[in-house]
């Protein structure tokens, strides 16, 4: 578990990384019509946060309490 970590990344840093690395892949795969696929973006964010948690980059509290970034909301 990632409950007590010496250092973690901030939500804003995670959002920046997601926007730069993950979102373009979601757009390429699910948004060829130019319309944002909010469900795909939301799922990608959740998977990304879970992967950060599994890698012990974010804590239990962070993964449970972080909100989705604006790019994943309608």
C-alpha cells in the first residue's frame, strides 16, 4: 500500500503529465470526429491515477480523493 510515502507528486503535476502524455493518445483513439469523449478521458484519468498509486508515486488518500481534471469533465 502507498499509505505512508516519503514524497508524492502533486495533483497539478499529475494533471500536467496526463495532459502531455495520456490525453493525446485518448484523443487520437477516441476523438477522431473532433468531439471530446468525456467517458474515455475520465476512464483514462482513473487508470492513470491508479497506475501512479500502484507505483507508489501517490498515496492512498490522493488516489481516493483526487478529482478529475477539467479536461475530463463535460
